[in-house]
C-alpha cells in the first residue's frame, strides 16, 4: 500500500502570522486547543475529507479503507467522551492507505498502537471503550467542530501548536 508523503516543514504559528487577513475573514480557522497529539507524525497537512458520526465508527472505517492520497480525515464525533472512534487498527489502516492525519472530535484508544503508526492523530482524549458499529453517520459533508466550519476539500495543518483549517492550500506549506 502507498505510504504518505513527507509533510513539508511549516509551523501553524507562522501560517497564522502570514495569513492574518484570512484569519480575520474566516477563510483560515483555528480548531479549539483541546486536541491531544497521538501517532508518530507530530506535523501533518493535507486536503480534508470529513465524517460526521456519534459513538459509531462505521463511517470512519469506511473512509479510511479508501486511498487517502495524502489527505487528512476530520471526524466530528460530537465531542463524545464516552467511547473511542479510532483505535490502533484504524490508525494502521490510515497509514497503510496513505492518509497523513486523522483529527477526531472525540476519543481514541489503543494509544500504544497508534503511537507506533506513521500517521498524525489528534483527539480530545483516550478512552478504553470501543464505539458501536451500527453503520450510522455521514461522509464527505460540511461539518462544524465547536463553531469551526470544516468542509471536504479544505486544507488542514496540524502541529504541536494547534490545528488550522483553510478554505485553500496556503503558500509556504
């Protein structure tokens, strides 16, 4: 399976400074700072694919089963802290299928396994309980995470300072 390409160097702080006009207009947005880092990739960037689900990771798996081609999957799990939407198997699937990152507005599990994968993962917390598998949820639709709009085709930039979502690819990254 194809491996993700290396992410060019960038810093979210520098992107914010260089694109203050886009921040002010809403073309560049900052996700809330509650996300914790997991996985081997401390920095990742790519075009966005989306999933909306609540305590059911069926659509997350379905999304990660297709070639990622350097994309970032952003999952709106409703901020649930009652179960995990991504675990070690899905992190490995993401890596094997060429996804550079997964951002989960919810929880992950199997942290030791995720941390062995060459993929960037951001989530609110770790939780040992797995999610349901009812087949519910939606893919490739506009979502909103804590008031921040995210749409398929946007660009995501993540590093140790935070997570940015931009309407378009930013120069220098």
